[in-house]
């Protein structure tokens, strides 16, 4: 059974509004890099039972690399989130407890999928989270290549309205550099493939 079959049967039913966008990301990633993928994620698991509310992305990425090969790197400043995640994933997930922007600035490998979901979004004051995620993208940009996928969680980016959420600045940046948007406009995540 392939990872995408597992995703459809085991995970998509749990993921609510994120199910379609995760699927689009995984389909595109595996079409361009079917094996030995490098996934870098900011933000570890802090609520393991809440699949539809938080997505449990680390568990999804772990399942993918255990099927297709590769490594997941997850960074979070919270010791509790790192320890929670450690108990839920295999040794193919390398965990780091530190500031994500600093860690990304030191990371030295090409990244196939960069998943940004660290600093929690406060709807009444989104800019601290928005800036942090843009700084993460900036720190990781040296590791991205043609074909890299960048995905930001907690972002609503309808086709004919300004985006809202963690990825507001990233959405504008991706438009400027003409990255290919690979997720639908009605999801709660937004992702692009770099040219």
C-alpha cells in the first residue's frame, strides 16, 4: 500500500479543513521526489488528540518517510511540545528544541518540503506570528531549490481577497516571485512549489 492510499484511508478522515490541502501537498511532493525526501517543519505536536484542530503534521510526515524514505526535522522552542512529539514518532524524525529562525539559519541541507507552523496565531493580533513565519522562510531560503514546496498552516488565502493568517506576508512574497500555488483557495493551509 502506498503512502497516499494510507493517507486517504487513515488520516484524511481525521483532518477536517486541512485534509484536501495536505493531500495536494503530498501528491505534488511524491510526484517530484518519490523517495528520500527531506521535510523540515517548524512547530511540534502540542495536542496529539486534536487532528482536525491542529493537524498532527509531524505524524503525517513521519508516516510518509517511513513509507518512502527520508528524514523529518522538527524544531520547536517548547520543551513540552518536543517531548510530546518524541513519544509519538519514529527515529526518522529528528527533534530540536530551540528558536526556529535561529535553527533554520544554521540548517545545511536541501529542503524538499518546508512546513511552517510554529508561532501560534492570535486572530486579534496576527502580526507577531506573521513576522515570525516570514523570518522562518527567510532563514530557510538558502536551503530551498527549484521543486521545493513551502506550506504555511493557519492561513486562509481566497482567490479574490487579501490573505489572512500566519502566511500573510509569505503569500505576498510568493506572488512576487511567481511561485506556483499548489493548494486550493478554500483550505486552511496554503502551499507553493518554487520554480
